[in-house]
């Protein structure tokens, strides 16, 4: 988000489907095992990312200027597939924004779609420095906590996650993220992004899907007054999509090679 010249979204706080609990008493894994754990949960995340691509869902994103009080931003999108099985996003509700003190940017929109519901796959893992921190609990789920730091902020404006992830020590999947978005900004570009927390829930009995993101943070602009914002994103109505298949076979038709009718059987010679 940006101050009325360029501004960015992203804030932080607590709340939702999964609450932070007491520290687990299990010992930390040996240093020799940590890299193996990272590889295993990255593979699980890769499988989850592929599985999520076959689900339809609704994403409702809301942001409010809270201090000083101002306006609001809201958009509801249904993520689905068209008649040719291509991924689509259809906006079903988007009232005119009434934000008064900050401006939504393309970076903010990318963050809401891709960074706040963060997934680390085999393809993106090499972009991050991953450091083991400690064990913790999210509700009754014992977790490994890792810190993620992007190695390079590339000039193509790609967006990255920077912060901590909680990985279920049994399923080896991310169940919570806490941090902020990051990316390359040009000199003098005063964009600020809030810290956020995203929680996941097990939807299909196998994978943990993002269901709730919450942010409540103050954006401290270099060239303008600070602005506190609140962001709430809900991801719901998950449903496995039944992909359409088309067949060129016309049942009831009989044909031989190259669509020609089969040759009639020859009459056996008379003895």
C-alpha cells in the first residue's frame, strides 16, 4: 500500500481458527535432521499446491483504515474453472473503494492472492534462507517453527514472504504463517506493508488449506502520516472440482480402420 502516492497493504495481529498454545515439551530435532525435515515439508507443500489447484473456493478480502479512521476496501472473488477446465477468478462483489488516506497498489493485490496464503514448494524453496527456530504448539498441534528470509528481491517485482512458519511435526505441512510481504521497490517508492497472520484448516482430511488471514498494523510512511489498517481475508467454500472430459467415441457406431465399415465375412467355400 502507499500513502496517497503509492501505498501497500499488510498488517498483523491475532485471531481465528487456530490459537497459539503453550510450548511443546518435545526436544528440538538434531541439527543433522533439520534439512531432511525441510525437504519433506517442502515436498508436502508442493503436493498441497497441486491439489489446491483442483479446488474451487471463495476469497473475501476486506481492509479498513482505523487510525485515523477513514474508508474501506472490499472484494469477493470466486476461484473456479471455465468450460475448458481453465482456472478463472470471477469478482462477485466489489463496492467502490472508500479509502481516504492510502492507495491500493498492484503489490497489495498480489499479496492478498499469493503471499498471505503462502505456500513453499520445491520450485520456490531455493529462493529462501530457511532457519530452524524452536518447537511450539498451535492449538494442540505440535509444530516446528522456521524463519524464512528471501535471498534476493528480484527486479521483476515478484512478491515474497518474510517471517515465520509453523509446520505440523506429524503431517509436515504449514498450519500457520506470521510475517509480511516483501519485494523490490524503486528508490523513493514509499510503499509499506503490514504484518499478517494466516491460519490453515484440514479441509479434505489430508491437506491443510488457508482459511483465515488477519492483519492489524500501522504503516509508517516516510513521506506522509502513519496509518493503521485492519485486514481480514477469508478463504472458504472449498470444493473439489470435477474436471470435464470429452470423448470422440460415438457409442453405437461400428467402424473399422480409418472409419471404414468392417469387411463382410467371406462365405466359406462349399466342400
